[in-house]
C-alpha cells in the first residue's frame, strides 16, 4: 500500500482503534508501529508496559467497536476496586460491586495492544513496522524498523497517535503542560496477591501499587523539581518505599537486592491546541494526556482514537465536511478536558494533611498550565 488514504502513526490503543475505524469505513489505511513494547508514555521493562488499568466504563465502547467478546475471552485479570489512603491516614476501600458496568481489569498492556492491532489488520488495515519522524507538506518521513531506512510516505490524512512524543501535532500546535509530575517505578517479582490497586498520599507526592503480569508494580509520583536525589537510585527508592504505611506491605522481602531496575517517566497532564488541522488529527496522549491518578488514560485513548478515526473517515468521504468534522472532534476533546480538569482539582483538593508541602500547595493553587 504505497499510497494509503490515511496513515496512523503509533500502534498503541488510540492508533489501533483509529486504524480499525478507518479500515471498516472502507479506506486504505496503514498503521505504523515501531514494534517496541513501551514506546509511548511510560517505557517498558522486560516486555512490560505501564498503563495497566481499564475501568468498567469501557464496556459500551468495546461493544460498539465489536471488540468486547474478544477482549473478555482474552483473560485479563479482574480488578474489583481500589484502596486509598487519601485525605486521611485511614485506608478507604472502593469496590466495583455496585458499578453499573461491573468490574474493571488489570491489563497485560503488551497483549492488549497487540489484540487491538490484530483487530485493525483483520478489518483491512496494513500494519507496517516503522516509526514516524516528521510530517512535511503532506508527506510523512518514516524510518523502517527492520532496515533503518528513512523513506517518504504520501498520505491524504494522518492520525498522530505517537503518545507524549506528539511527533506530528507539536509541529502544528502548542502543548499546554498541567504541572511537573513525574513517575519513578519498578516491578517487583513477588508480593501480596491482593488484586485491588492501592494509592497512598505522602508529604511530597503519592504512591501506588498494583498487580501486573510481570509481578507487582510500585510507582512514586512527585514533581520533577522536588525529587530527592537519593530517590534516583535503587537503594533510595527502596528506602523511600519502606517509609510508606501501606504500599510497603504489598511488597515481599524489601531486602538489599529486592529492587529491580528503576525507571522514570513523565506523568503530567498535557493538552495539544489545536488538536486537528488540514490533513491531520491527534489522538490519545498526543492530543490529551492525563495524570495517572485519574485511571482514565487507556479509556480516553480508546475514545479519542475511535473519534479521530471517524473524523478522518468523514473528511475522506466528503471534503466539504472537513471543517465541520474537525470542529466536532475538537469540541469532543474540549468536553473531555473540561471534565478532567474539574475532577483533577476536586481529587487533589481532598488531601490537606500537609499544608506547607510545595507539592500539595501547587495543586490547590494551580493557575494556568505552562507550555510543554
């Protein structure tokens, strides 16, 4: 397929679903995936890709995409709820028992992303192992994964699903950064088998831990300028973890050799403005990235990918509808962003135990987001 109607850059959830929607609409579409397990957002460790929770509310969307039965048959572990020490020292539980959509899931992200790409290919999309480097005058500059060769790829429309890298969108718009949040994380090979995700606020940030296929994920989130230098070492991370009240209990054997490779990743909210223009749209984290506290990142990637695919399909079907289709997509993103900001502010405002902490003060007095 040397002249596709549309090229989707990025093979994560947003990109795979966008390609699926475009292919089902009868368009020639290439889905570019670089083949690595953790290229977008948090980076992988031993085949593990962080971004591991899918909330119950995803059911209607997966059903609408014709993917629900296949997803349910794939056997991702069930998530029955969360525990949180947030706003008080006491641990509070929240169950999915009374959620109208049922339980959520702890995802094997590598397998889940592959499932979505396979669905796009089954619908008629061509999967190409390549990474987008740039977009110039309607031509994509791509590097082939297997050979390293750099080539040009013409396409009438492009979906930027390159995650926080936002390779295409950042050339056409500006990104507004919400704060300075970063994540330090490690995967421990064993620990408490408790399946509920646990969140614990501390003086300069917050921790969370959850089960993943590779073991038990433990992550600490704080602002990049507030990071204690000692925390950047495995020993410092282990010592900080040992000072938590609840998270440390989920990790077995916090001995000198118990910390795997420590990883770092950006975790701040981002918004690309504009998120669409002539010949391109952004989806997933490239358009709108969330603070992990929301637990909505994968859900929103799926929603924005589906809507981006429909917007491009409408533009390809009728050029006269291009402006209206892009305006509708932008309005859709605006609605998500408004709800996210409100929920984000409310949640952080619930924690008031450390009034002198710079981390918590910033989130109670947050002004306009800065440029990324």
